[in-house]
């Protein structure tokens, strides 16, 4: 009986591996030419050809908020480098921040925004949150920050 169970487990595991190898993760296939290695095989720097993500500002203060307010800010940026900029992901420091970002490559000289929302529900006092942008830049991450001072509705009138 154990032999049949183990054989079935191996069969299921092998089937899952074969099926998962052929699956796509939903990302758009992008050409390998948009990824630039900052160093060549002989150790010489090729950093002049990398994309550069340049934000107008990397910090935004929402000011005073009443607990429960939802606010959004668009961080504007531009690709000031010499090759296509690809933002692979954006992560936030907590569930109260949500971001949207361009999924398509950004050409040199062009710009876009990363939209960051903050939900102050259940928050109190000074709130500082971070948003980490992962891109094909050197260094590969850029940190954005948002801040606000959250009050209860009855505290704001005192």
C-alpha cells in the first residue's frame, strides 16, 4: 500500500513540475536588449549605457489628516539614462500604501509617475512609510517616502 502511495506522490510531483515549467507568470515578454549589465566580462564598466531613474522629489508630506482619510500622490520621474528603463516591481512598507507604476519600458528622455496612496484608517500620530522601486538601474532600488500627521476628528478642533 505504501508503494502505491509513494508512486502516486512521485507521479503527481513530476506532473506538476512538467506543467509548471511550461507556464508563464503573466508578465509580458521583453527583449533581453533592455537589460544592461554595468560591467563587461573583462571588468570594464559599461555604466554609461544604463537607464537612470530621476525623480522630481523622493519625499512627500501629506500634512495633517483626519483618521480615515485616503490620499494619493504621484511621484514624477524621468529616464535620464541612455537605455530603456524597466520598473520590475514596487513594494511598500505596509498594507496602507498602494502603488501603481508603468509596466512598459520608458525610453530615454521620457517620464511617467508612480502613484502612491495612503489610507489613514486606524492610524494615529506621525506616519512615515516607504516605497521601494525595483528597476534595471544601478543601484537597482530607489526608495521613496511619504509622511503625514494623523489625528482623530475630535483632536483636530482643539
